[in-house]
C-alpha cells in the first residue's frame, strides 16, 4: 500500500531568482547596534512612503517597490535585482515575503497579532473563556533559490472578563499572573489599593486619571467611574505600582482551564490528525492567496516533490540491572531494576498543615514505608536518616510566603541529604519555589516534591507513580537507572543553552553526556552572557570540563565531541573551532530546535492522516524528526529540527544520536521530545536563573529534574 508523507510547508511556485527587489545599503552608524539600528529607520520610511512592505536586515533595507521618500536618511547605494543566494540577502527576501503575506490577508477573516495570524472568529467563547486559533508562518530561501513556506496552528486562551469583574466575584488571589492585553505586558497581582483611580497616590505622585490625562491619553479613563478602586501589581523587577483593573485580565493557560472548559476543548475544539491537517492546509492557502509573490499548491507539500528523503529511526535498547536489555523503562525497571545499584540517605519534610492530622500522618508514614520497600526491589536502598535536631512540623507557620520562608530557614540546617518533600496541592503550588530556593539553591540539598493527592494511589497505578517519584530521587542523587545498549556515533555530547529571564542572560548549567547516554557532569557556568552568545572564556571552560569528565569516566580522551545548541551564533562557532583545533579533538556543531512551525504526517491509500514516532525527513544538512507519538486525543506530534551547522559526521548519524538521546531522560518513565543535551541544558539554565539550584553545582546530580 502506497504511503504519502507530508510536511506542513509549501514550496513556492515562484523561485527567488525570478523575484527582483530594491536593496538599499545603509551606513553602519553604531557597530554595537548594527543588528537592529535600522528598525526605527524602516518605521519612518513606511510612514513617509505609505508602503508597509519595507524591511531591514543588518545594514540593508529592502522593498518590492522603489522607496522614493527618505526624509533625513541617506543610503550608500541601491540595486534592483534578485538576491544573491550565497549571502545574508536570503534573510532580506524571507522577511519581505512574510511581510507581504501579513499585509495582504483577508481582514474580514484574519488579523495580525504580533508575529501571528489569528482567525477573527473565536473557536470557543463560553463559560468566561475565549479560545482563538492562530497560525505561525516562516519563510526560508534555500541555496537553490526555492522558497519554503512553513506553518503551524496553535490556540490562545483568554479570560473574557476583566480583573474588575474577577475581584467582585472573589476569583483572583495574590500572586496570580495578570496581563494588560492592550500593551501585552504581564504582571503579578499584589492586591486592591487603598485608593481610587482618581485619588492621588504615593507611587505616582498623582492620580491614575491625572497620569493618563497628562500623557494626552484621557480616552483611557474618560468613561471610567471616578470611585473605581485601583489595584497594585508587581513587574519582573519587583517594582509595585497601581493599575486600572478594567485594563487587566487574569493570564489564562491550558493547564489552568476549568474542568468543564477542558472537557469542551477536548471534545469540541481539539482536532484529530486528519481533521487538523485538512484544516491547516486550506486555511494557509486562503491566507497567502492575495500575496503577489506567493503561489502555493497542495502537491508542493508532498515530500517527494520538495526534496525530502524519508527514513524510520529505530527505538534503542536500554540496559538495566545486571546488564539486561529492554526498550521501555517501565518494564525494564520492574523486571531488572536499575543499572547502577547504590544506597542513598534520605530525609523527609512534611507539610505543617498535613502534620496536624493524625490520619494524614498515618497515610504519609505508610507511603514512606512502601516507597522505600519498592526502591529496595529496584536495587537502591533508601536509608532514612533522623533529623539532627527534633523538628516539630506542626509548629512551622505557613501564614504567607514571607513567614514560611523565614520558618524553614530556621530548620534547613537539619537537612544535608536528598529530601522528599510532601505538601498539599495548594501549598505545593504556592511554596514550591521557596522550598527549592531554600533547600537546593541555598543549601545544596536536592529535593523531590510530592503533592499529597499523589499518595492516593491504587494497585493499578502504584508502579508508575512510585517509579516516577524514585527516578526523580535517583537523578538528584547521581544514580544512573539505565544506559544505552549500543554506543553512540560521537564519543561525547555537550548541551548548551542561554536562558533569558527578566532581561538577564546566563549560560546555565552545561550538560556533558557520554557515549552510552549517561550524564557525566552538570556544571553551573554562572557568568552573565551577552545576548544569546556565550563568552570565549566560558566556552573554553565548558570544553575543558567536558573533556576532563569524559577522561575520568572512560579513561581516555574523546576523539569527537558533538555540541547541541538551541540556536546558533557564528562568533561562538569560530571560537570553538580555534579551541578544538588546539586540543586536537574533532567536533560537530548541531542546532536542535523545537519551535519550528512544522507538523509531519503520513497517509496511506484509503486511510486517515497519522503521525509515526521515529519518522525522519532528511534534506541536505538538516532533518525533521517526529520523536513522540501522542494518542489521538492529544493531536498531532510536533517534530524537532536537527541541523548540522559545522562538522564531519553524516547527518544520518547526527540524527540517530540525537534521537537515541530522547530516550535517556532518567527523571521519568516517559520519554521526552528533545535529546537530554538540550532538554537538560534548557531546564537547568531556567532553574539556575530562578535560583532554584545551587550556584556552584559541579556534579552528575540532576537538581533540576
């Protein structure tokens, strides 16, 4: 039976060699700002020329039409021609075509919101929740001039009512995230202010009403009641200031949807693979139909027609206790135990509220006993250690975050071992960060947090619940529960990530992975980084640490190292070339991306669309890989993109290694979408920026799991 493989991208019917554009070369005014200094220039040119399809990239400005009015700006020279495919001019055309699409959509059906194209009519608008469908598009010009238009669909969740309504109905609590949907700004809700919007306040030195009138924005407050109470919010720099409640809404996320709305979403909104594929294709064709330089046809989605080679990757065998092989952690652990047997010391921290109930304490005690017995059968003894001093959990106050944070600081010195924390669901959500900051971030004590509801397990789900808890404990204690049965093509892997939070960039915790998939080292690189690149000194330190960890484990120097990076930086790559050449070690520099606006699906004659885990679409030096297989109720799987930026390994070997590393997440029985190199680097970098892990971590213990 013949199969048809499709990727959610069109090959444009018009090649870039047939598209002439005006390319203006500008003078570099500030070398440090050269990447974005023409942003304001383009805004001015759009207004002067009544031409919204003008873009820039680096020192170049481009348009399909001649730009006649330049105001006070001057260009060095101008050419009208097709782009040079060997230069950065591909980026110019990509931006120009994307701008043309957005400027020519059918406004009766679609609207542009930031970088996305929304369908005007919500797909759901009930029970206080609005759900919109939107498309993300990207355009890539390939080396032969082919223009590829990629696309994907997502959902946006929004509360219908403003904060004014939510406050009246007591449906907002301190600490909730709130959003100004007019300016797309997000804050933390602090509480109701002791003044109205028309009364002067100490934060602003005037009233909120006066503030907007002084800014010539009186239209914002003209129709508001003068006795409306202001609210207080906190931004990401912890600054508190007043706000108009009717301009804010609670932030709505999928995981926080009420059960009745979640049920509606799953039954009425979420599309099955076949339905979603047909819907996406038809809508995107409709979105781009008014664009002069875009010509798409359904046949140009078929992989055979756009140059992809299809292969299926095999699921790897994993080694468990006594070097016994099994593909699935659930069965491998139950039948053979962990690969690495150890004894570890543990302690417990019990929710002070739960500790006041004899029934709850009995339930917790029973759980702890059963968990330790279960772990012993897996080959890991959990040695319960008594606290140094008597700690009366019942006396620890949990009135608010400040009091609880102060209280646990008084007793944290009793904890030096891996600690299992049992909290009520409410307190787990409320105090998780405080627990992590105090135990792990401040005192280097690994913690495994468990919600009290988890203790209500049955014989049917007990194994999976206990395994997931214990795998978290093992990972934080440096125990390797399984390794790969067959060695990878590269000797050593390094996962790099720069996390950005509150406008602070850090090269988080580097991940060094060996040729059998085990984590050799996780180490904080604490120096702040500039933008998304990693400093030369930091990069060299990463390489030295990786080679040293490899030699300590395998007693030899690695011949080849593969770097996995989410995003690339040319300057970083050039620095790596010099360092690796000096050390005499070959390397590959691989970009692994998860947010790629692509779905892949397969259809056989007489059947419906389906997704196949392990299916890989190769083209040149890159590949799209479906690394998960969700059940039909979840929808279509999202592939990851693997691209060789530099190196000597075949792309097939690079992809094979990356795919096998998606099975090496040792913190849970379910596999993950990304290889552990980038997945762990991303997790640890984020945890590091939030001070939830030690600042000087240098171990194979995975605090961030």
